[in-house]
C-alpha cells in the first residue's frame, strides 16, 4: 500500500487498484466561448488547475495507473438532456445552441472535447456523461469494476458540481476517494474552499483531500528504476 498525507488523515491506496479520474477538462468549461462562459463564468478561474494536473497525469501514466477521463455533454438531438437542464436560468446560449466552438455541450463538437493540454491517450477510457455525476447514465461503474478499481484519485472541474457529485456517487458505492485540492477548480473561490472542506469534514464524510505534491511525493519514488 502507498500512503498520502491528507485531510482528515492518511489516505492509503494500492496504485494497481486505483484510478486517476479526470473530470470534464473540456473546452466547454475551461476556454472562452463554451458552456461555462455562457453561464456568466470567468473561465480563467479554472486555468490554474492545468499545470499541476498535467504533472499528476504524466506521473500516473509513468507508474502505469488506470486513467479515466469524463466529458459532460449531450446527444446532438438532445434526447438525453432533460428539458429542465436546458431551459433553466438565463445563459447567453443554451445547450445545443451554435457557439464559437460548435454547439454548446454537444458530443462531437470541438468545444465538447478535452483541452489539448490533457488530451487522453489511446487506451484511456473517455466516459461521456449526460449529468453531473460520472456514474449516472454511463458505463463508468462497469469500467472501474472491469479493472478491479477500488480507490479513486479525483481531479477536474468544477469542484462543487461534477467533482462533488462524482465523489458522492462513488462514496455511496464504496469507493475510497482522494481529491487533489490544486487539481480541481471552481469558478467561485468560496465554493472551492467549501467544497473541499465538505469532503474531508466529519472524519472524511465523502473522502480525503490533499495537494498534488503530497501524491507526487509518494509516486515519484515508485518511478525510480522504471525504464523511461
Ligand atoms: C458544471 C461540471 N459545472 N463539469 N459541470 O456544470 O462541473
């Protein structure tokens, strides 16, 4: 077992049964002209997540951990988009409307895909999800089970929405989740703080929280002697 210093206490995991989960690092959330911006958000708030997440991704690949990416989005005919999700609020563009990066939050569009900096490699599953959680309406649970995964290292955006929903779903299903505090991001600093605090509160009610350097400190030694 490998142990990371975390909040509320040490997080022990076996890299062979742990998946790095990268949630919704899509142009639609992280770049101008996408879904996040149509909701009135400053997408620059999420950019700080990219460099530490690139390092974690490179290290996870080097040690041979399972890596799973997710993307939030909908079928072009919107058949999997609840009308309540499309119609609520007063965004500048709604889901399915044409935008500068293609139709907003629609599978197959440029804006729906993962940013170049964190592009999946062949063999890394990409789970398309219609909702905020990674389990709802997807094969995420089957992908984890097929690989014998029991622990998740969770990263991506946004902290209080898709990251939180996924961690809650995973926790209820018995997975042990470590959330990397600098590899998850929110458009709202107060939600970032509260979202992370809520995970580790009450003895780790949903899981554990640690900065990426704490994980890298235990994974980097595992790389010694690994052929590059
Ligand atoms: C949102 C997400 N924020 N990926 N989606 O609507 O967190």
